[in-house]
C-alpha cells in the first residue's frame, strides 16, 4: 500500500513561528521579518518503508529550495536527494529547524551507527547562500556518495571571497578506531580581510 498526497504551507511569518516555538528567541529583540511557504508531494510505501518527497518547493524570504528527497526507514538505510538552492540564509534555516525539532539533536540524527548502515547518493547546487553576513557563498556544487560507513563529498566546489575553493571530504567510520575525516582544499585568488 501507498500513502500519497500533497502538502502546502501558505506564506507564514518566520519570526512569529520562532517566537512561539523557541523560548530563547521569544525573549530576544532580534527581528528579521521573512515569510516562508512550501509545497511538495509525497509518497510513502508502507511495505518497504520508503518515503519519497518529490517536487519540493520551499521559499523563505527571497530565497528558495527546490528538488526531491527519498529515504528508506528500514535497515540498511538508503537516501537519495537532488536539491538546488538560491539566496538562502543558512543560519535562519538552522534556527527554524532547531525550533521545530528541539528534541532531535543533530548528533543523534546523524549518528555513527546510522552512517555505518547508510547508502547515500545526492547532489546539491546553490547560488547566493549566506550565513548571516559572515559567510557569503556565490556558487556551491557538491556530490555525496556513501556506503558501508565511508562517505565522500566530492567534488565540492565553492566560489566565495573573490576566488574558488575545490574541496574533497572523506568520512570513514569503519576502518579506524575513531571516526576519521580527511579534508583536502585547493584555494585560488581568495581575499579574506
């Protein structure tokens, strides 16, 4: 059997949501009025326990995220995604995520045991991404592949600070006593004040 449908969220004030969900934010004076809205269709196969989100469209302020996501909730877990993002405030999204899911710390969501049994294949492309005013990324592209506890993010290409960064990240949680991360970066014509 399949459970399928579509979800739509009309334009909603982000500050209003955060102040209702997050006690810290509710007592702060910071205000960055932004509306968010979303539409996506979904299909959940009850037998295989696979959730397929397709035609994802999420808007927040002047930014947007489009793409698809597929996840298996039975072991061994499998995940596929293909996303594009434009003019997205990463910090704002993380604040919203923490407020919506306060009991789901990232270390348990992305646990070592999950990585050991996760097969992942994904692509992400983005333009004009920013983390407040501290980090401005003009263009970002990356591929993620992983299986049997070894995950590689490559090529990871970033255009920022007037130059380019070409990065490779390898994560190994199987062949070492402790999780092992190897990062290689080549930067060209970077100007960081």
